[in-house]
């Protein structure tokens, strides 16, 4: 996933016979260094024979050629020869002292003496907790079918399917259990059967929120799908705000439409005639001359009609 990854210790190497690099802080979970969307504190400690000579710490993206992305002086810990450095880590653009591109494959953490000669170091590789290989959405007559595929999963508790009609405000529409740990391809699917009733625009945005067992989470890329292929005449949403009635509806083709507001005796109290385009449409009706009560809004295109109750 682009905004969240783990550094798992794969190889411990040393420039002496006794390497003693340890990790601590909120960035460390189950022995792993976490680079997430929020800056987390990481404390790296050197202990052992080389601790006394260590004066600086470097985080490299590679060793040949050396490319340090963070450098700091190390300080002794009172009462011992331990040397430590503390800083914050995050993914790109999220405000850590160290901001790491998740595409970076390998890192090296090293301690050196005052002459710049390395004393001890540790190599780490990046592993995506959930690696997506596909995420698609397809609109049909009454719903949107979502499918996503993972190539691997690490500590994955569940996915939350989130939906938006403006690309900014998202709501959760479903929770799908993850596989925990897996190195095999897994295909997930979900059908959003409420999208047409909730639609306030022609385009709907979807994203996946992936949550680990420890509560850490990250988001997938956002995908969009066009709802204009809907074939039925239907009122998707009717909402009252003060004296204003908002009517959202879908049209199978371009056509003249009539929207009528009726009281419970069938008497017309308000109406609007307009030309509507194929797909999603929106209409506003003034109800300032209509009292409080239960009403029916009726939509017709001359061939078919649909109704819905509302309360003012």
C-alpha cells in the first residue's frame, strides 16, 4: 500500500564481532519499524564494545553509493555506555524527521565514529502489509460491483469499503474480513446495493481502508465509477431543508419530466416541470407555502412514474 509499510529486519551485519543495535519507541511494533501516515517516534540504541566510540548515526537508502537520508549526533545514556538517537519517521509528506518513499526497497542504519568510519549497522527491507494488485468498480443497473486483489497480506484484520460522491467526504458502507497473514493471491468482492438510493452525483468514489490487528490503518488508491448507465426512472433521494425540497433522481433517457408534491388526500400542493438529461438529475422545489405534514413526491417522464413519501 502506498502510504503504509513495515521495515522487517532481514539481515544483521556488523563491522565488529559484537553488534548491539536495538529499537524502541512508538514506531516499533512486534519488533518491526513502522513507517505510517502519522509521524512515529523511533529510538535507536547502540550497546557493546563500539558504543563508546560512536558519535554519529545515519539512515541510508543504500550503501554503494552511500545516500544518507538522516544524520544525527548520538548521545550517551547516563550510567552506561549506551549511545542513542531519537527521531520521528513517516511516509512522504506526512511530517516526520525522516520521510520515506514506500517504493524504497532497502535501508541501512549505521553508527560511526568521529572520523566517519562505520562501527556497526543493520540492514532492513520494506514489506507492504497489504499489496494490492487490482482494485476495480463496475456499475450495473442497480448497484456497483467492487473487486480487489491482494498479492500478500501481513497482520491484516479487515478492509472498510468507503464511498464518496464528492471525492472528499467518505462514509463507510461495508467491513470485509482480511486474511491476517498470507503470501498467496486473494480476490475480494463487494456489491454496493445502496449506492443508487444514496447517489447525489453521477460519479461515485471508492477507497479501501485497511486496518491491522493492532489498529494501525492505511488507505488504498481512490477509484471512480460513472452511474449514468442506470436504466430505470427512479427517485434516489428526497430531502427537506426548511422550505426547500431537494429531489435527486435518475433518468433512463433525455426527456421532459414533471415533479409533483401531493398531500395525503392527493391534492397537488407544488410542482415543477423541467427537461432532464439521461443519468443523474437534481431539482429544487420551494415549499414555503406548504405546511408541516406528510407528503408524496411524484416523478414522471410521461411513460413511467415513481413516488416517495417525505415529511416536512
